[in-house]
C-alpha cells in the first residue's frame, strides 16, 4: 500500500501525492471544513482514501475538518466506523446536490 507523501490544495483540487503517483479530487473550502468529492470511487477505494487522508491531516495539524462526499450509505457507514474526530461524511443524492456543494 502506498503511503501519502503530501497533500496539496490548489484552487479547485485536493491533491493527494504518493511516492509514484497522485490523485486529484474536486473540493470546496468552507470556514471550518474542506468538502471533498470522492463519490466517483468504489467502496474500498473511497474508504482507503478517506482514512489515509484523514489520518495524514490529523498528524500534520490541518486545522479544518474533512467532509467526504460519498456515493452511498454503505460507503458512509464504512468510513464512519473508524470514528475519526476530524472527518464527516455526506451522501450525494443527485448531480445537482454535488454541484451545489462543490461549486
């Protein structure tokens, strides 16, 4: 399993850099949290990204919480089982809701 080398925030992308690759996710910055869209990922990849990034952010002193936008209740439950204090999850019910949350 690749470990996270660095997390960067560009104007529109939440960028997760590994040693040999990187992933970009759309995000929105709010006062107390970052809303990050991982709704395109399957259950296993979404849980892996959410847990690794949330742990990395906690260890490295990110001040804001991470709000993960997921595609279904099953993914939401799988992430929430770990009870990390710096995250929350929301299920996207429609494309319109996604655009409203990320735009």
